[in-house]
C-alpha cells in the first residue's frame, strides 16, 4: 500500500515525453529567446544611468522602469499560459518579439521618464512575459528525467546575455547615444521571432489524455476534504484567479507548495533590487562606466556557471532537493549581500558579483524542480505562473524601495542590508518544510484511502495508481 501514500497531484499527472530528439533544438531556441528576454532585462543598467542624467530624475523614479519590466515579465505568466493553450507557443512568442521591438522603438522617442514607464516598462515587460512562460513550458513537453539539464542549457541564455550585453549597450550608448542604442536593440529583439519559428508541440499529445484519465481515479463525490478545500479557496478570491488563468487551488492542495510563493516573493524583491542598483552603486563608489559595466558582465559569467551547477548538484548530492537548494542559495545570497557593504574597490565588488551570480543563477532554474517535487511533473505548467505572480510582486516593489532608501540616505549600503536580511529570513521555510511534508503525507493518505474505500474495485484502483506513478 506504500504507493497509495503518494500525493494526489503525483498520481494524476505523469506525462510521457520523448526525452530529447528534436527537444534539443527546442532547448537551443528557448536559450536564444531567454537571451533576448531575461538577459536584456538584467542588462539595462547602462540605460537607467543615462535616463537619470538626461531627465534629471531620482533613482527611485528611474527604478520604476525596471520594476515594471520585472513584474510584468513574471505576472504575465498565467495570461501567457492561456494564450499558449489557445494559439500555440510559436504564435505567442513571435508576437512577443514584435511587441518588444515596437516597445524599444517607441522608447527611443520618449521625452520624459513617464513615457518610458509605458513604452519600456509596460510594452517590453508584457512582451517579455509572453516570451518567458511559453518558452519554459514547452521544455516540459520534450523532457522529464532530463528536465534539469534542459533547464540549465535554456536558462544559460540569460547568463550569456548578462555577460555580453552590458558592455555592448555601454559601447552603443557611447557611439550612438541612448536613443540610437534603443533603436539598434529593437532590431536585435526581432531575433526572437526567428527562434520562435522553431517551436512546435510534439505530435504525441499524451499529456492531456493522462491528466483527464487520472482525474477519474479520485471520485470527488465522496471526497469531503477536496470540497472543503475548494470552498476555502473560493473565499480567498479564486474567481479573480480564474479570470487570470491561475490555479490557486494548488495552495490548498499542498502545504509545502504554499512555501514557494513566500520564497519567490523575497527573491523577486531582493534580487531585482540588487541587480538594478548594482551598476549605479558601483558608479557611486567611484568605478568608471566601463568598469561598472564589466562588473555586471562578471555577474553574468558567474550566473551562467550557476545555471549549470544546479543540475550537477541535484544529480550528484542525493540529500539535496530542489527546495533545499532554492532556500540554501537564498540564505547564501543574503550573507553575501550584507557583507557587500564592505566592498569599496573594483576587486571586492567583483567578488560579490561572482557570489551573487553563482547563487542567483542556481536558484532560478531550480524553482520548476521544486514545483515538480511538491506537485508532480504535470503540474509545473499550473504551478509556475502562480509563484511567478508573487516573484513579480516582489520585483515591482524591490527596485523602487531600494531607490527610495538611497534617495533619503544618499547611501546604497542601507538597501543592500535590507535585501540581505530578507534573503536570510527564508531559512524559516527550510525548517517548516519537513513538518508540512508530514501533513501532506497524512492528508493524501486519507484522501487515497477514502477513494479506495469508495471504489467498487479497490484492487483495480491500486493497480491503476501504481502504474500511473
């Protein structure tokens, strides 16, 4: 009866995938899309410095551009998922590439920081959200056991972007000005459309069939716990969630999964605050423009290494789970960020950038792995947009708050101390996870036991459950 103790979501969702083949081409295409999506997002620091100087605005006002981009990139996950289901990944990502290019072109004509909120913050943010979620979700249709490796290669595009784009943007700004550089960037974004043309759904669509078949394994008319959970979730505003295409019932389905929104909110707040103000902080400390841009490239190189490291760690160190790796890297980021206040030279700042890149690069690709551990493989597509919403909320608050603290204190050390302390608080989730795991096991053991008791042929149900798992 041990298999019956498995979680409900693990029973109902185990899609069959090809584990490679044309999937490696999809991985390459996703890598390029993320290069021009998240890679560009994290490399816009040279432009923000120019915006502040040109429009004579404060750091907090300029930070709202990056905050909007980061928030919409993550918050658009659920609408992008619905658009992906209706129109297909190829059409959605190609439209996103065109929209992103249009946003950068319109930004080159901006005459105030508030215009950039719309053209750069909203248009580019929405387009990046439409790129990100479908591109990552399609990897799950081609990989299961090799998904950590596929995620590592695909997310490496972000690291490569952070390595090469900041010095490139700074050079373009020096030669053509920030307006001309934005027009060139608009043309570069059209490469997303070329990569999206490769996307296609596998011919075998067993995912939907397996999900629909497994839903019948647990009769809902005899399951009072599920009905009670649904009533509780409705009171939390599920009507609004359904409009956005978010399955917030997952928060009621797994106690451990409910830890991820908190962890991702802190990550969104602190990560985006630190990355956005990394280059301006270096300039304030006396580092020249080229040296500050090179610091961002160092961060990108270490982030590139970190995105591959997570797959090696999860495959090599057996006692490390995806969730433990997520929280462990955040705690390490916290200590490094607090100590970064002591960095005043290029060399010490470079050391901090290396640690920040390694830890953050390890965290981001590990989030889908943690969702898989808590909800099962087939629930990644539903669980990822929900945690991205919370990460997006954190990303829209982090950079402006950090900029506001700098404006009133004239010191970047204060916001970095705040972000470091918030990172460290996530260790609480690590201690809570074993207790919640026991509650999950007890809960689903009761659910499956009641399902077997209510079934006409319990032995047949057991065989079905075992074969599915």
